[in-house]
C-alpha cells in the first residue's frame, strides 16, 4: 500500500511538472512570436521608408521619379517594362514650376517625355497667354468657356476669336494662329484692299485686365498716361505689382508691345521667379536649404537668388560633404506645395 501511495505521489508530481513545462513552453512561444512580429513590423516600416527599388530604371527616369508620391509602393522593385502607373516630377520648367503627372513605367522607358515640356499639358510657361499674348488679345471671353491661360499655345482646339481692333468674330485653331501668326481675317482683307487699318486700342481702352499693373505714379512723372499709349507701343513704360506677400512693390519697365505683343512674357518678373525679391528668395522660402549654402565656393548669398533659380550652386553638409546642384533641384519638392504666391501672377496681366 505504501508503494502505491508513493507511486501516486510521483505521478501527480510528474503531471504538475509537465503542466508547468507546457505553460512555460506556451509563454516562450508567444514571446518569440511577439518578438518576430515586432521585428517584422520594424522591417516593413524600414522598407516603407526606403521606398521602391528603382535601380533598374534609366538614370534620367530615376531623376524624375517622385519619391514622395510613390512612397506607398514600399519595397516594390520597379522594372523598366512595368505597367504600373506611378507619379513623375520634372524640374525643367523655365518659370520654376514643378511639373507633376502620372504615367506607366513602360511608356516612360519607350521615350515619352514630360507632357508640360512637350506642350501637351498646360503650364504657366507654355500657355497661350504666356507664349502668344498678342494673339490672346483676340480671345472671345463671351463665347469660350475657358481663358487663354487654360490652353497651351500648341492646342489643336478650334475656339472663338474677337478682334481687339475691329471687333470682328471668327473661329480658328489655336495652334494654327500661333504657328502662322495669323491675324484677324477682316483686318487682313482691309489691308489687302489698301483700306486704312484701325489702330490698336490704348491701355485704358483695353480695360482693367491690362490696367492692373500700370504704374500711375511713375508714368505720370514721365508724362505718360494709359489713354495715350496703345498696346502695340514700343515706348517703355512703368509697371507695378502689389502681389508681394512681404508687402513690397514689384516694379519693372517694359514696352506694352513686349507685354502684349507677340513676344513671350511672364507677367510680374518677381512673382514668376525671374527676379529676386524678399518674397521669393532662397533664404526666405527655404531657410533650411539656405543653411547648407557654401559661402566659400558660391558667388553671392542665398538672398541673391530666387528659390526657383536654375543657378548651379555649391552645397555643403557635415555628412555629405560638398556637392553641386541647381537651386530649383533642391527646392522643387518644397515649391510644389508651398510657393502658391509664385504661381498667382504667372501670366497676364
């Protein structure tokens, strides 16, 4: 009987030990799985931060890859002939605008270019109002739903025109008018018949659209008044823009013919980033980037250049050392979202 009792005690002790071992094993397995899960999440987060692998793409496509917009692709390997639609960005806009568009990878590999630079998508630098302001004067705002700022100068759209000289109305393709520099058919008929041509309207007669930047103070000092200067005049006059976020006056001098004629124009030179001001300088818009300015190798200071300048500047940091890159190449990501003031007065007036 004593032996049976001892055996029972041993058996119950073994069961308790086995239960403890099993419980310990379960807890260990749970701890290991939790640790693996944490490591996996950390690894996935690291891959997400690194973004997709674009090393197989051509160098110029890697330069135009929109890292921020495509970050959601995580650790995907992007191949040259992939059918995936991704975001691209081009920093070659003459006015400093970042060109953003979506296209399949394989189409870019086959040679498709930036649609804005190619003239198939409208931007402030390639609009009809910018490239052909003289022709845009004939735009019929009453019969067209959009404005000259909403179409490229290479558009194949047939639109309505109203001559700013004789008020004659007709229809013509935008691209044909720009390429052939065709004028009002009624004015051309009168010119062929030797009839006197009506003169172009004065700045005052053209309306508020063209009077908006007229510098009344300085022009009055020179004895020049908007009712005496035609839109085709070759006389230099003063213009002023009050769109500066810093409250400064943007002043410049150019002929009405240059602003409203067949020459390319960009409206206020400061608002378009073609002339530096406190409102558009690298120092004021991107102080963190300006802090990496190499004052030894560069000519001038960050205050002397616009944030959209194409100047090839030297930069220096303790981690990367010294390197060269255009200012707009460094600031393009910022300007895409933050420089709305630079985009308000890109075109006429």
